[in-house]
């Protein structure tokens, strides 16, 4: 596959063309294109960065697209997890209320 200086596809072997078209179609289906972008500096632990690289390679996405997709599909789970945490906090508070005040420890008498 060769690209012309202007970035256009100059020549593709005819046998590879259907595979290329299928890959582009799959890519368009997987990635939602955004008309407006915000750049945000993001520090990732090395292990997470390696996972991003593997995912990008396995899915034939760029690393940026893989990260965007992970954020897009992961945010609902983050919200769900946060609501479970608040439910747990409420349940823990109710349990402490039922137990009554903590005992007073007289350290000077130990």
C-alpha cells in the first residue's frame, strides 16, 4: 500500500482492497467521531499504558481512540460503582447508629 504525498491512497493490491474496506467499515462502526475535541494531559501508570497499547494493537485503533473508547464505555460503570459506594456508606452509617456510641477507653487505667 502506498500513499501519495497529499495523503491519498495511491495504489492498493486488488486482493487487499476488500480487507481494507472491511477494516475501515469496522473502524467507523467502533469509533464515534467527535466534531470538537478537548486536549487533557493524562498520566497513566506503566501497566495501564501497556494495556492501552495491547488493546490498540488488538483492535487496530490508535492509542488515542482506544483511550477515548475506554472512557466512553467505562464511565457508566464508574458511575454505577460510585453509587454502590454511597449505598455502602449509608448502610455502614446505619449499622454504626444501631450499635450506639463507641465505648470510652480509659487509657490511664490500663
